[in-house]
C-alpha cells in the first residue's frame, strides 16, 4: 500500500508539471483538429467559437510565411499578414506585407465602406459596388472621380489631373493649375459632338467628317463665332488662313450649286463668282 501511495504521488507531480509547462512541442506527424482551434495568449478554456474554425487571439496578431528555399533559382520571398499597429494610438487595419522587401503593397483600413473593392467572378472590378457591369466600375454619391498624380518621385515636375463626372457634366480638372476645367462635356450632349476619325479628321455634329475639321448641323444652327472679350478696344486679327501658295475662302450655296471664292493671288486679292446652271425643266 505504501508503494502504491508513492507511485500515485509521483504521477501527480508529473501531471502537474506537464500542465504548467510552456515548453515547445514538436509533433513529427500530421496534426488534425476535428473542431475549432484557438491560438494566442488570450485564448481561454471553453472558448466560444461560433462559426470560427481558426481563431487568433491576443493583442499583437501576425501570420508569417517564411520561405526557407536556399537553392538558386527557387523563389524565397517572405510574406506576412499584419493586423493593426502594435503601439498605443496606432492604426487599425488588415495588411499584407512583403517581409523580404520591407513594404506593404495592400492595406484595408478599419471602417472601410462595404464593397470598397469588389472583384466579380467575370474579372470586373467594383469600387463601392458589388455589381460592377464593366471592367472598372466606380460608384459614389457625389462626382465619381479618378485622380492621376505625378508626384515628382521620378524627377519630373509634379502635376495632378482629375477625371470626373456628375449629373451636370463629365470633365477633366487641372488640380495643379488652380483646379480649372479645360475640358467639359455637358449632360445630354448629342452624339458625335466631337468625333475624331482614324485619319485625324474631326467632326463636330457628324461621325463622318469630310475635311480636317467638319462642322455639321441639321437644324439651322451651323454657325461659327470667334469672339475676343478683352476690354481694350482695338482692331485685332480674329481669323488667319495660311497656305504655301494662295489661300482662299469658298462660299457655297448648296441649294443652287452657286459658289463664290475669295482668294489671295500673290499680292492681289481676287473675287471669283461661279454659277452652275441647272438644267431647264418644262
């Protein structure tokens, strides 16, 4: 009986040491956990997992993928998933870190909007939408905008442009140049208001320009206005035509086939009037 008491005492001491031991454990075989797994210094006995299969629980969370490849030619970059800053007052985020290079190419800040970035099964990308209908679909409640910023990091002069659209217009904004709008398309503009062909011809109101610049209207509004609003009253050139040779202006009445040409001929200016006689009708 005394010997049995001694054995029980020794087993009790060993079990107590095993329970309080925090030494590393090496498992030289597959480890299969049929239910949920909690890892971290704040995991507790009786952890309520809900639907979680794996839970990391402590005040500094990291998952490090350490590729130990040493043979030349094999990829060996290390990656880390980082959850939040470690210091007081730091930021909260989910981040993928290129640990080998020491930089973070991907970060999601806490509080980001739903569907801030959504990749559909077709490859379409939505920003602030879970239903992108084109390759890149941007949704916002007020003036969806794409910013193009040259920041000077490559030695070129910094310059920032915005491409944006809202209920009033589509526009390009020169942010660096005082946020001016050098290009605007108003909502409801007709088809082919500006149409640039493959040969460089530009149509305004036509999708088949016949000349380098072709303005066409079908409602009696085809008119060109050149206006200088400078306050000083003085005569100034408002139209200049250049050509290696004589330059001319043709006035053509398309209803009667009559033409009048005003052209330069050396140092002289000559008027020509041409009338195409229409066939007589009975």
